[in-house]
C-alpha cells in the first residue's frame, strides 16, 4: 500500500532526510519512531503530498504522490502533531468542512466520525473552548471522516489523559481490523508495543531499523527477576507453559525468556519463593535508545 524508495529532502546543504526507504502492506500498522529532528515529520509530509521531495519516490496505492497528489489525498487521512484547526468554528462545522474538502457530502459521515472519537456530545461547541485533548480528537475526526484507506498519524494521543488514550487505541485497532493501513509516529513506546505489527526507526535522517518487535528484540522478550529461593523458583517457572531458558545468574537473579503478556504469570509463580524484583530486558525502549543515540 505504501512504498518509499530513496526519499531525500534537502534544505540548502543540509539533508532533513536521506535515502529513506521502507514499505507498509495493506492493513498493516507500523510505528514510525525516532528522536526529535530525525526526519519523521518531513517524511510524513512528503507521503501526504504536503511537501515535495528533493529525490526519491513515494507511492500510495501504486500512485506516485508527487504526480498524483490530489488523488492520493482522497485516500489518506493525516493528523499532524499540531492539528490545523479553525478554532472559531464549531466542532461539527469544522469536521463537515474538512469532509467537503475530501469529497464527503453525507452528514451521516460527519456524525459517524464524531461518534468514533467520542465527540458526539460536543459537536455544537466552539473549538477554541475545548481542552487540548478534545482538540486532538477533533483533529483525528477530520482525518477519518472520509474513511481513508491510509492513516498517517503524528502523535495522535498527544494531550490525552490515560482513559482517552485507551479509547483512541481501541479506535485505531478497530480501523486496522477494517483493513486501514496506518503509520503511527509517537514517543509513547507503550502505544507502539500495543498497536503496531512492525516498526521503522529513523535517526539523523536515515532509516536505522525496520522489523517486527519480536525480531528486533531477538525473538521472545527476556525477563530478569530476583528471588530469595532460587531453586524452588526455577522449578516453578520452568513449569509455566511458554517460559524457557531459565538460568541462575547469581545473587538471587534468574533470567528467562517468555512472551511479554506472560509477565503476570511469571510474577505469580515466583511470588511464593520471595519475589524481589521483576523487569524486562531488551524491550523496545532499549532497542530504540541503542539505535538512535550515538552511532547506530
């Protein structure tokens, strides 16, 4: 669905991005990660036809974005980090206006978009009177009002409280289940682990990794635990289905590998034997930091 080949953007002698290449399959959810200034926003602007590339090509649905920008924009929903809101308009009028720009004339489509992001009860309110979290939802509503095949989201959960984050995560899962292709850029790595099939990591304008979370971490996640009764704990942990490679690391520490969602079971099994600490090793945060700090 999305193909990026050798994408480069220069500003004078400086490269914002250089030789960026990756692809996203139809229905896939990909986390687009990198530190501030790495080139994420530049890449997303080029993908949405908002910015021209110096070199390389970006295709969405087989169409070259640079030569078919209007057609591409009708199939893409874009949420910038700072949503481009007209704050003197009401929520509903703004989303309806954004819909008309994308060829949507059915009022029911506007109502559906507002309901999906939890704005059905505030459609009459002036955007300027809303909190940052609600403004973020308005931005998301305009991105999905035309039921796009591709969603490109830059920090979609910015300004949302924990409950709102859960709601937006559920919405994104629903959209992905309906075959929407999603590129999600965020600094909240837990959101990426919860939502994404794969990640693309960019640093200093270049792609430094693109893989599934499991493959980036070397397969199953390694968990480090500390217990008081090492021998009995090892027996109890080895008995758990899905846990392997239990080793005695000295000083009451055990190392094992298991799926991330088994951590609760690991803690329960180790607790009767004096569980002191439980932590994950080589998680996404460790991988991200190792690839984006210093020389990757």
